[in-house]
C-alpha cells in the first residue's frame, strides 16, 4: 500500500477513535498489523508521525471547547495575579486540570520503557479491551449521573486525573478511563466527557510534543514523509472534530452500551485470532 494512503488511513483511524472510549493507540496498532513490514518486525508508524497526528486531534478538542478553554485559562491567570475571584468555578477548574494532569506526566515518564515493551502484548490488549469494556458498562449503569460539570469537586477531579494514568496501557482508552471514573463518581455523561476532554488537552499536547522532540533528536526513522504526515494530521483533525460533536450529542441522550459491546466483541475476536495463530 502506498505510504500516502497508509498515512491517510492512520489519520482517519486516529480521528475516529481518539475521543471515543475505544483506544486510538490500540486501533492504530491493530490496523498496522495489516500493513507491509519487514519480516520479524512489527509495523511502527514512527514516534514523530504518531505524535503529530495526535496533536491534530487534540487541536480539534481545543477548537471545539474554545469558549470553555479560553474562559478557564483567562480567569485562572487573572486570579493568579489577584485580579479575579479565586473562588470562581472556572478558576477551580483550571487548577483541577493542572493537578489532574500531574499523575499521568509522572507515571508516564517513569514507565515509558515498560510501556514501549511489556505493555505491547496483543494478549494484554485483548484482555484490556474486554475488562475495561465491562468497567465502562458497570460505571454507566451503576453511576448516579446527577452531578453537573460545574460542581466538580477537588477530590473528584484529582481522582479522575489518577484514572487517566490507566490510559498508558494500550487498549484502556484515555476517554474511557476518565469518563468511567466520572460516571462512577456520580457525574452526568456529558459532564464526565467534558472534563475528560479538558483534562486530555495538556496531557496529549505535552506527550505529543515530548515524543516529537525525542524522535527528531534521536534521528529515528520515519516511514512517512512530511507531506504524508501533514495530510494525515489534517484528516485526524477534521474527523476528530466531527466525532467530538457527534459524541457529545450522542451521550446527552443515550448510554455507552454500543461502545461496551464493541470493546468486548473486539477483544473476543482478538482472542480467537491470537489463539488460532492468525496474528501474534
């Protein structure tokens, strides 16, 4: 398959799955299994390519929630210099996003080698799909779904931030982990998803820029050209923006059941393919 069309497909997959509770990193890896690659070596799109298309989807979040982000950032900064009420909910939300991001930064940095090796098992990926599909379903069914976004508590914000650490395991899904935690703590589906998206902005931008910096300075090989990467990023951004709009509208009226069923079914299919030796 031509590298340009491979890149477009990966951009499409990134945009479709980044914001749904199904794990974009896992889907990119699974799609890569069907791409041509050197014998005995697993397909690798390259750290720089992966980081840049992730930045594309996160830019979609930034634009979609721009009113929220700009208001929170401006009021947080004004409160920091004593020109706004520090008890304002937006100021508190700014601190919550900052504090909630710290766990994944610390754990991600300390475990980056483990994530790149032991956590890449397809058996683990299949297991995680099923287990966290069940977790998402249980949280969605059992959660009280009463608390609005504006009533986010300090302890809850930090707890959801800790849950985001689970997203370091391929297959868990950042949005899946944080949204499940929000639902378990009693927040409505839109509130849990909204905080999940805001919490992802510094985490994804930070990790994306860090991975891109490392890839550039390590002179790591990249199978995709600058044109390929730019085209994939545009696709990831456009599709990601549409998916956010769809997802926020969908969960305001319906449950997470389709995503639960999808995760469990995909995990089961992976078990069968691994067990029969089709992949592995």
